[in-house]
């Protein structure tokens, strides 16, 4: 069993999910409630990874953030940071690539909260932040859970972006999916099978837990 | 008839009078919603004023403008109280106090109780700025006044319709609003229950003398409850006065 790859994959998935929730909460709130007329452009941008192959994202990531890229050169000069083929670079690329899986459920959840409840909260003197924390978020808990799990699961199963941006460095960027690819290339089917089966069972268990919890939505004290 | 409001002596006439001048235009939408214009200029003294009108006459829109949920294009919303004049909205001076800062109590038709919070937490919601002991004390008092003390730990979907109305009122009144807006919150109740709740509301208002606007589309209810009635039609005030004006203008519907 390739424990190094498994632990790295979990570390990546946990980090990416956490970052995505931190970004996704305000972004989802903004998309759900903003009346800006050009909002649809931001929505399209967030949804792009759904239609684009990961190679496109990875390609522009390398172009921009690579040592020769505009941002990458600057990062290297100022901080001495090289993002491609590093764990941090992998996190950034994965966050972008999994963005819609975190943001979409949150937008659906927030927009689905009864506007009268939001108005009632404001009329009782609550600030927007308090309304969000005490009313909107608690009534979107199932959507929050979906966002976390989808981000996590999607990062877990990622391949293209990792290959483009991270390469195949053991302990740094070699995730399970890359390890499996490696094993197969080397005709090492026994190892490939071990890793693949591990990923398969793990994914199934996680998704089952989510669907089971979603079925008992009242468990969270709120309907979706 | 509900117990009459305290006699309108010169003194408490000055206590909390709501002066409104509100203009708002809604253009016809492509989906077939017809255009609508609200143009209302009216005052409501302390105590209950019935805002009567058929559905679509602009009653709820007017309440939304008073509470700040909607912004009128023109006009003024002013509360005249003992302590002086409070301007909530003034288009000329570009004053538009946010709903959270207006201290206007507003009970919606669907009540909008927070479904995930207990009665206790619902009622204390508007007191976040107070220390916990004070919150609990105020909550206990108001729940007792509205005969809901035993419901504190239940969720809104675990109590009856009449109890929900009482809790919604308590949740709004505990914040000591300067104006109270009631958008048919009692419409689903039988007359007996409704009158009992209104009695409790009167009792609460005896010490405070704030203007209370009570919206209804039922002529019978307006006649039964109202001393003072504002009759709204197509976004205009058709008549204002004693409940008899209903008989005059909506005789065929009573």
C-alpha cells in the first residue's frame, strides 16, 4: 500500500476543502444576493472548470505562475517561491479547479432561504453578518455539507490538474491517482489495483455517509 | 370591539404620531405584472389604526416603505414623539435609515419565525446587544404577557397557529419598536383568539403609546377592530376616519 501517496492525497483534499469553504462562503453569499448587473460573468468564471479540461487550467497556471510567468516571476523575485511542482501550487490549482463544486451548492442553499426570514432578522436589528451566521447559514447546513464533501471528493479524484501542475514527485505532488497511473504505466497491476480499490471504497463510503445524512436533513435542524 | 385606545388627549396625541408621505412607482413588467403607483399621504396616531384595502391596493407595499424594506422614490416617513421628531426617510434630504436601525416592528403575514430556533431564541433574537440576564428577564416577561411562557423550549413547528402568532408578536415587541406594523398576521385565526391577542397587544401599548398599523382586507374585520381606519385603493387613500367609512365605501362587501 502506497501510504505516502494516500496521506498526501488526504492532506491535499483537506486543505483544498478548507480553503474552498473559506472562499466559498463569502463568494456564494455574494452570488446569491448581489444585484450587480454583470454578476453572470463571475458566475460563468466560477463554473468554467465544469466544462474545461483540466489541461487548459493547468496550462495557463504554468504560463502565469511558472517561473517565467508574469505572476510567477514576481513571486520568485520577492518571496523566492516556485509554485509549479510544489504542494502549494497544487493546492492553488485544485482550489480553482474544484471551485464550482463548493460554490454552487452554497449559492443554491443561500438563495433558497425564505427572504422574509432575512427581512425579519434585519428588522429585529441584526447586521448582515449576524443574519448570515444566525439565519442563512444554519438554514443551509445540508448545502454546506454537500459543498465540503463535493470539494473533498473532487480533489480526491483529481488527475489532470495534478499531472499538469504538480508532476509526480513522491511525498510532494504524487497523489493516489498519479500513483495509479504510474503503476499502470509500469505494468505493476497489483499495486495499481491496491491503490485503485482503496480510492474506490473510500469514495463510496464518503458519498454514502453524505447521502444518508442528507436524507435525514432534520438531523441538522433545518430542511434544505 | 376591542378595548378602546386611551383617550386621545392633547398629551398622548403628541406621543408617537406617524406622518407618512410616500410615492413609489412600479413599472409594468414584461411577464404581465401590471404597473402600479403608490401615492399616499397620511398620519397615524398612537394606538391601533386599521389599514384597510383590497388585495393589490398597496397595503403591504406601504408597510415595506415604512419599514425600509422598500425605498420610495419620494416622500417622508417621520415619527413624531415626545422626545422629538425622528426622520426615517426623506427623499429631499437623502435620508434613508436602514431597516435594522429604524426600530420599526413588523410582523409579516407568514410570521417568519426562525424555524431552526426555539421560541426562546426567536424571542431573544432582537436583544443580542443586551447581557444575558437582561435578555432572559425581558423574554420571560413578554412571554408571560402573551401567555406563551410554557412554550419557551419548543420549535415553531411544534406549537399551534395561535401560539405562533403570539410568539411572533412577542419577538417583535420585546425590541420596544417605535412603530408596529402588522400585515394580516392574525388573518388565519378565529375571531375569539384574534380578539384575545389584540387585547394583550393593547395592554402592552398602554404604557407605550406607539402607532400600530394593522392591515386587513376584510371589511368586517376592519369594522370590528377599528376606531381609526385608513381606506386604501389602487395605491391612493380613498378615505380616512372612523370605522363607519367602511360602511360607506365598501357596503356591498360587508
